[in-house]
């Protein structure tokens, strides 16, 4: 009986340990699981896309854009993956096939790379971000002559303890430098929503700690570069 009680206690300890581990690091695992589940839907929409469509790629800043809207008079294919970091999305986009070339691709990435615990301002983490964004851009350039990468959007002051606001500015600058090297276009569609160079958003700009109040406004800010004549 004593051995049985010890065995049950041991299982309980293991259960608690598993639960704690799951709670402490669910985001990356869940993002990859969600990406895997969403991949067939994105691929189906790509397979059915008409000539001249615009592809939205990246994290929730892309996925929350309504596919019902028209940009440059053409359809949108929404390839956003909520929760995806740059590395997660780079792995996903490598699995997609593009049968019809897009008029343009817009990449929204960086929101899920700001966690303080990952030390986003360290050379190692920042270089990993650069490498992942380069993989994304290079892959998407194979399916479109125009790849636009948006700046990292501002965040709420309420998440300052969890996310690094300085990384919003630093990673946007890294994206801009990367686009100069890779011949993609860098655009900041959030410029009028920022509280200077703090990394934070102005009051009323966000619907929650991370997401923009008006996503159609973001697309309108991108229209000049998306709808311009082919380079």
C-alpha cells in the first residue's frame, strides 16, 4: 500500500511538472501547431487565386486583415498565421507552392519576436530574426515581383514588462536594411500610430495590447506602393 501511495504521488509530481512546463512554453509550440493546421487552407486559397491577387503573409497583423476587402481592385489571399514568429513563418512559407504569381506580397512580421525573455536586442537573437526574415522574403520573391515588408507595429505600454519596446524600433530598422539588400520594399503603415520612437502606440491606436484598431487603414497606407505601376 505504501508503494502504491508513493507511486501515485510520483505520478502527481510528474503531472504537475508537465503542466508547469506546458504553461511556461506554450506559445511557440502552439504557433507551430496552428501553422500546421492552417497551412492547407492557405494553400487552397493560393491554388484558387486569380491573376493579380495580393498575398498577405506573416503573423496576426496579416491574418486579422479582412479578405473581403479589395486592394488595387483585386482579391486578397490571406496567408497570415496568428502567433507566428519570424522563424515559425519562415518554416511555413517554405512549404507553400505558388501556381499563380501575385501582383504583390505584403509581409507583416516581428510582433512575436519582441519577448524580453528571448533578449531581442542581443546580437544572437537579432541575427536570428534577420536570417528568418531573409528566408521569408527570398521565398516570396519567387512568387511575386514585388515584396513589401511592413515595419513592426507599435505595442501597448501595458505589455512593457513582457515585451521590449526598443525592439520595435530596432527590428523595424533591421527590416529596412534587409530590404535595401534584398530589393524588397520597406514601408511603415503605422507611422501615424506611433508615440515617437518609443516603440509604443498612441492612445486609441490599438484594440488590445498588440493589434491595430483599424486594419483597413493599414492597407490604405500600403496602397501607394502596392498599386503603383510595375517596376
